[in-house]
């Protein structure tokens, strides 16, 4: 008999499925605000920010997985939440020293772009900085 209070959460990137578990709830940050989705939620499709996804798993009431996603979107329908993102990484898989190095490089590129008034390069550096900061923040949820 199926449990009507359980959802399936899957995170997919161009490299394949990065995460898939049964859960009680998934929390995401859409461009319009935070969303908490539980079983039997109305169907929804929402674009996501570069942010953390939190999944409250069913196997342990205190177990919450943290996943860094690089934008994308979430679709929820029939108790299945599918997150499609350019990149995604679980907290336990993040190399913190590499993420900190990426943050430092992005900050340097951002400063150079601001100095040269290069708007395109500035925007690219801002996105790289957001991704690095997201990975750093998510990695602390171990």
C-alpha cells in the first residue's frame, strides 16, 4: 500500500541523476520566493535561484539532505518533485577548499570587471561568485 505522505525527490543535471530519495518535504528557493513542498501539493513548475535545496528524508526524521543547485527549475506533480539544474552537488560531495578557491577567483574577476566597467564580465563573475558561495554554504550542512 502506498504512503500518501511521501514524495519522491530527484535532481537531474546534464550529467545524469545526482540525487533521488523518498522524502516528507523538499524546500527550494524559486525566483519568486521560498517553496516548501509536501505530499499532495498542487502541481507546480517554478524557476529556481542558485541556492540550496533541502530534503527531509523519510528514513530518519532528523535527516535532512542539503544540495547546492545552480539554478534550473522544479516540477512537482503526482507526489514527484523533479529538479532540473545545470549543476548540483550534495553537501557531502563538495570540496570546500576548491569552492573557496573558486570564490577567491570570482571575487578577483569581479573586481577587475568593475574596474574596467565591463558589464558582461561583471555579470559572469557575479554568477560564479554566487555558485561558489552557495557551495561553501551548503558544505557546512554536514
